[in-house]
């Protein structure tokens, strides 16, 4: 294997700075054209990363005796492609971070803002299941505290054990209710009244509490 050794050239800092400022307008113009599809802060961040990366590469090339001004078009083309691919001065963007533009581009991830949980009376009741969907959204946005490992282990043991004390029909009713099915839909599925499903829900709750209560409380 043959390696090409390039002699380092010592260039004064003031010369590097002045030469880079001569090329910077052309670099910025190319970047503004390439990143014209970006908006607001995303565009400003891409241009700033391009300037910083350009300075880093410029110094490296100049110390190798190569002036980027002699091939400025190819130099800027490599810069915009590197920044667009996620290259940064301090490294690459994380490919597994959903907020990373690189991950969004490579994995087809789309990040959107959450809808406003404040809903008008019309939006709740003028659409089918409007109230149900709004309640489901609020449930997902609640604080999610991490259950301590001992309680997680106890639940994995107690829940199947409690379900085995119920009939197969009641277990299927519980599964449907946990899946978010409406009381009316569950009542139609099992041929009972909605009031009976509500009554069963309360009985299931009390039965689970008695099953998991301390011996003295039980």
C-alpha cells in the first residue's frame, strides 16, 4: 500500500484570514442557493455550519499547499453536500435521533407539533368521536412517571394471576375496555346493556383492588 505524503506549508494566520474572507461571499451565495428550500432557523443553522466547516477545510488545504480559491466551485459543492448529509464541524448528526435532520431524511421520519389540547365545543361535538379522541390525546400527554422495578415485577405476576380468577368472557370484556372501546360498542358486542358494562367496569376495579390489597386490608 502506497501512501502519499503531503508536506505541510506554514501560512501566517493573517494571510489565511484575509484569503478566506475573499472567498466567503462566493461560498455563502452558493449555500443560500442550495439551502433555499429551508426556512427560518433551519436555514440559518445550515449556513452557519457551512461557514464553520469551510473555515476548517480551508485551513487544512492551505497548510497542504492547496488554495481552495483555485477550485472554489468544487470546494463549495463539497461543503453544501457535506452539511446536507449531516456533517458538522464537531462530527456527524446522530442517525437514531428522531429530531436529527439526518435521521428524518434517511428514515423517512416526519416531526410535527402536537395539536392544541384546548378544543372548542364545535370541534368536540361536530365530529364523530370528537370527545373520545380529545380525551385520548390528553391521556397520552399526561406526565408519565417511571414505575419502580419492584412494582413492575409485582404487576407482571399479579395481573395474569387475577385474570385467571375471571371467566373467559369477562377477560375478553376487560381486553376490549383496555383497548379503548366505548361502553356502547362493548355492550353491543356482548349483548348486554351499556349500564351493565359500566357496572362490570366498577366490579373489575374493586376486584383488582381487593386482589392486590395487603392481607390485613383484604
